[in-house]
């Protein structure tokens, strides 16, 4: 028994006319009659009473009609769901990021994606950079947003957005009145850093200081960028940080841009090769969204 047999049977049961059912199915009448006979033979039951004037469902035909409709509906639902999964319209998407990423365009990106693709269940996982890479390797997450990710032949790295690095200073700092600050001018200060063992971005910032002519004296190391302003306010030193973190600034802390050439805090999307349909659709959506975001005034 094939789905075709069921569709032919349903059409005839609803039309109760071989001529009308054949027209509805866009076939000629003889093949329809043959298919119904084959179905009755397979089931071992008469489904229709045929006279010269009319076609009538038998008791067996009436019972079979409910089952046939249910089977066709289930098959169509299955086809719709599989098609949606194949097109990335439904499924699950697990995204890893540090909390500071949400100060940039990531939160707006995820909100708009959720609105546009309600069939996708989104998991947003806040974790340290090293943990994100481990989660990608085990496929516990589908995509990660990272600054300065290490090279990995197994992963694809794609720039999501660009962002400059600036510096947080205590409000009474000797350089507080400067419009922009050269990195070398911070050689006398103690520095609050992201934890070097967890963050390749922190290692990169430390190397930028070395290239500017000094080794930063690191007083404290933290896991998340949003902890930097609290420690600067408490007097632990200055802190290099992405511009987006300035949204967390407080009255006793000021943010200043660095004089070019300055370090960058560019964010990359990191994901496995051969992405799933859901991830492939998300990547296409993210590229369009972030291109529009970068085109707005004040964004890189």
C-alpha cells in the first residue's frame, strides 16, 4: 500500500464520483478505478458500492477513511518538519560567548534571530574562552563568539564585527584630561587584566604593551571584562578593554580611546566545518544583520 492509494481513496470517498475524483486528482478514470480495486484487494474488503448512478462508502470504507486521513496528515506533517529542519527553520542552536559580548551587537542579533525563526530553540551559554573552544570541539555548542581565538584547522574563523580597544582610568588619573591616550603613556601604571591563562585576547593585549615599550605590572586578573571597571574604581590600576565595555562605566571611572595604531578587540564567529542546516541559516542571517549594524553611524 502506498500513500498514492490512500490519496486516491480519500478523493473518491469525498467526491463519491469516479469522474469528479479523477478530475480532482488530474488523472483519467480508468487508472483511478484500477488503483481502488488494487487497494480493496490488498485490504481484503470492499470499500465502495458501485451502481450505474452512484458510489457509496461501505461500512469498511467509512472505517478506513478515518485511518487514511490520519495517515496522510501524519505523513504531510513529517514531511513539513523534515523540510523545516533541512532548511534550518527549526531545531536547536547553541551559542557560546563571554558576558561582555552582549554589550556589543550580539544581544540584538540573537533577539532578532529568535523573532525571525521562532521554530529554533536557542541556548546562549556564557563561558570563558577556553571552555568555549572545548565545547566547540565536543560539539556541545554550535558556534562561539571570541576575541583573538587561536588557530585551529578543525574550526572556521570568520570576523563578526570590529571593535577598538581603549583604557579605563580612575577619574583622578594624571591622563584623565587627555582626549586620547598613547598606549606607551600607561607604562607607569599598574594594570588590571583579563586572566592570561584563559584568554588569548589578554595575552595579545600584554604583547601590545611590550611592543609599546613596557611590560605591564598586572595587579589583578579577572575572568570577565565587566569586572575591570570595579577594580579600576577600587584603585587597582588602569585597564585595557574593548570600547563596548565602556557601557558599564561608573562615575569614578572614565574611558578613553587609545591613539592609533592601537590594539583591536575584533570579534570572530568560530564554528565547525560543514555546519548543520540550522547553523548555516544562522550564519547567513548573522552576516546580513552585522553588515547592517556596521553601516550605522558610530559602528566599525
